[in-house]
């Protein structure tokens, strides 16, 4: 979650509103080759109506119908950090299995980050504690998908403070310096709407190349800010990113899910972003 505050100038807000008013609503996408990936901040299953409704959150996840989806705020933040979703039901009805996170007895994931996938096997899982004043983390999982091949997911939720986000980007980049040949997606609520020189996300260009265009996802009732991101180290394999903008999604969380198609078959023909940097 991100507070709008007074940091966004009125003229920028007006341009965003005008652009949105003239854009066609996107509620889905044409079937494309590859696997569908998504990122969704479920806001602890509390909707824009103030109601705690995990069943409704599950229906949005089912509606998205992704092969891989990274969730944020899927666990309680304090205490035992219990998971909030009905994972067995999601597995029965949507065919999605949670990537197991070692050492977590009651939580679904790590610092609220959960990765769900359909039909495949997990090859490797790591939990990363991200630096900053708030408790934040990332889950890294390598998954072999029956639908398309191997992919590495870095599922993260960055902090609200710019200084923390800068440190968190550096931590992710340290991870990206290893095994760069693996098709990798960074997915999550990165709490950064800028893509200019002041943005912490600009640092990702060394590992991911040019970042995809921003897709507004927050607040869900009138999306203005692109806080949620899908970034690939091989941009050729990633389709244009869209928001999953449906009446149910607008109600179930203060964030809209975002999603894109990934063509893993094309990864063998592409060069990872930043490979020249590594060779140097």
C-alpha cells in the first residue's frame, strides 16, 4: 500500500486522469504463446469496502488464471504472521500450488510474499531479508513449468521510504549478478511510481535493460500510480504488461493485479540484459 500524499503534482494527476479517461478498459488479453504471469498485492484480503474477505481475494486470483503469480501482503504482518488465504482451495479450484518457504509454519510465504504456480516443480527456493526500516523481504524461486520451461521468479515487496528502496534494489542486484543466463522475472509491489533519475528502479537497468512502460495499478478504483511491476532480464520474452481491471479486482484490494505473457521458448534465442556488463 502507498499513500498518495502531496508528492504528485496536480498537473501530472490531471494528465494521468485524461489519459485514463481516453483509454479503453483492459480486462484481459488474447491467448498468446507461453505462460501467463501476474503480480498482485492482496492488501491482507481487505477490500476497498473495508471488508476482510479472503474468499473474494481467491476469486480474483482464480479470475486472473495465471500460470505463475506473485502475491504481496498474503500473511499477517505481526505475531505468528499467519497466512490469510485458503491455499488448499486455490490448489483444488485454480490448480495453483504455493512455492514452499522453509521454516515458515503458519505463514504462506516470507514477509507476506507468496509465489503460486501451476503444474511444475520447484528447483530452488531462497528467502532474502531486504534492508530498510520496515520488515521487507523477497522470495526467489526457480520453477520448471510443464507449460513452458524453467524460470526464476524474484517476488518482492519494497518499502515506503526512498532510501530503503535504494538499498533494496542493490540487494536484488547482488542476486542478479549470479546465474544471469536464467530467464528471470522480478515481480511485486515496488512502491515506486517514478521511472526518472530520482527513481530507485533506474538502477535495475544494469541487470534488466530498459524497463517496461509503467502500468498504473494503484489505487484500484482509479489507478494513477504504477507501484506494481513485472520486469524481465530478457525483455524479448515478455509481452506488454496490462492491469487485470475487473469490477471484482477493483473491490478486493487497493491494488489491481498486473499480468503479462512470457514466451520461455524464445529465451533460448535471446540474450540476457546486462550480459555484456557481466562479461566486462
